[in-house]
């Protein structure tokens, strides 16, 4: 038999669950509605604040444009150029300290010292703003460096790669106030680098090593020439007892003539490379000299004016946002006070 009290309790429980779900859905709907209402209120409050402060916004934009234009006349225009250097004896890192000392003198505006060091006139030295050195890394090497950086546990490999692939080609970047200061500046900087005692010592050592290696290669090549003559004589001898192979028996050892001729050609190529290095005297070679560009780095009148206008607009927007936040906080305080009074 069904107990009427049990049935009534079940009906009451189900009705209470339905009421709870309705309350939940209603509260969620009200929360979403209040969220979008709040967004609209903030948006319209922002528009009202902008409308009420149009004069201030316009004034800030105009002031920014005027300051940008004034910067063009106040700031001294400067120009940038790069010189590419190459070396077979040492790497760009070795001369970094020499270039750094020049840059420090430029920042200190010690033009007398710069003129004495570079052997240039003082007015020309006064037009130097900065001198910096930058290594040139090949795209393939940079790709490997980025790959090792992204992979954990490759610090040792990364350090080894950087040390072993450090390029001997580098750039010297200069900033000058007058492009005429670039005339002959590349030669002056190269001569200054070559006067460095460490650099001169390294160049001397490398040249001695190249000459020693050349002498050794010539000696080895002469030995191969003797061996080639012996092989040629063995081929001219009667072919009695010779097998049909390309091997020649000298001192009871099998010798392949093709390998000997290839080795001799390899020695010859190395001797030519050493002669080229010694002949061109490429301890420091100018690959690309400084080029004078007419466009200044610190921008034109139009560019600086536009930057000033944009800066004024950003400042005005920040001011509007600050006012909107202040208004919102004031309203929140009033609402909290009313709730406390109730």
C-alpha cells in the first residue's frame, strides 16, 4: 500500500528542487544581464567623458604635435652608417674593447682624444656621436643557435657552437652629425685597430704560422713528386709479373697512384690559399666602406610631428580613462553608503 505521507513528502521535495533550479537560472541570467549592462554603462560613460572633454583632448593633441615639430628644430640631426670588415687572423670580439673605448670617448665628448687616436681633424671628431661593433652571424649558424636555445640541456653544445662558429666578419656602426665626417673614417678606424699591440702580435704570429705551413706543404709536395716519378718509372718497366690492377708495388707496399695525385693536388690548393692570404695582406679587410645617407635617424619634420600628435592622443586617452575610473569609484562609494544607511 502507498503511504500518503510518503507521497506528499516526495512531491514537496521535487517542488523544492524545481524552485532551487529556477532560482539558479534566474540568478545566472541576472548576472549575465548585469554584466552586459555594466559594459554598456562604462562605454557610454567613456563617450560622455570624451564629449565633455573634447577641448582638453584637442589641446593635448595640438601640444603633442607642436612638441614633435619643435624636437626637429631643437634636436641635432644625426646619421647612421655601417662598415663591414673581414679578417683571417682574428675575430671581431678581439677588437671589441678598442671600439668600446672609442665609443666611451664619443659619449664623454672628448674630441681631442678621438682626434689624436684616429689621426683626424678635431672638427671631424666633433661630428662623431657613437661608434659600435656588431658581429655578423650567418643565417645557418643563427638557426642552430636558436634551436639549441629552445632545447633544454644544450648549454654546453650552445657554448661550443658559439665559440667554434664565431665569424671573422663584423660590422662597425657609426653615428655622425655631419655625413662629411664619414670621408676617410673607415681607413682611420682600420689603422687604429691595427695599431693595437695585441692585434699586431696576433697578426705576426698568424703570418709566421702561415709561412711555416706553406714551407711544410712545399716539402711534402716535393716528396710526393719523387713518389710520382717512381710510380711513372715502374709503369715504364716491363710488365712482366704485373697483375691487371692499378696498384704499383713499391717497397713491398701497395700504393694507389690516383690517391697520390689527389693528395698532391690538395697540397697545391692549400699553398695557393696561403699565398693569397699573404699576398692580399688581409689581416683586416674593408668589405663594405661607410656610405653617407641623406636621411637622418631622428626623423623628418612630418614624422616627428605625427609622433607628437599620436603621443598627445595617447595622453588624452589615458586622462579620459582615469576620469572614467574616478567617476566609477565615486558612484560605488555612494551606493555602499546608501546600503549602509539602510
